[in-house]
C-alpha cells in the first residue's frame, strides 16, 4: 500500500468507532426490554462493547420515558429494543487519536454520528 492511500490514525480511529456502533446496535436490537430490565441491559451493552480493542468508554442510556410510552399502548410487559429507546456514547482511542461518537434520536431516527476527533498527545 502506498503512503498516500494508507488511512491516517484519525481515519482508523473513526473506523474503529463505527465497528463498535455496528456491534452494539445489531447485537442488541430485538432484545426483550422492560423498565425493570433496562438498567441491567444498559450495563451488559456497555461492558460488552468495552471489551473490544481501542474502546475506552461506552455509555448506554435506555430512554425509560419512551419505553413506558410504548408499553402503555401494549398488553405486554416488555417490548423489543430498538434505536428509539437508546442514547449511546462510545469513545475510541487509536494510536493517540480519541474519537467520540454518539447515537441519539433525530427526526424519529436513531442517528449515529461522529462528535469529535482529537489528538490525545
């Protein structure tokens, strides 16, 4: 690979962050969740993704208000986890480049975005 086509450390850090989000979302989407189980699910999601290389911090918040609203319209005591119930922040450190990413609902869509890239040196 020639030097002008090799990814920068910042680009590699962003790629790593994307991998973490893909893992988090697709591993846990569809998981049964209720207001009572939400805290343990948050912890499981955080600890699972933090195991991955270069991941330094994961914060998962289940939006209990949205969850309760969905359950109020249902006869069940639980529903399946989707992006509309989640606020997530993932921090990756790759070769001294820190990447902060976030997923939040925006216009009824769980939008994953890059918040910042900075040198940690």
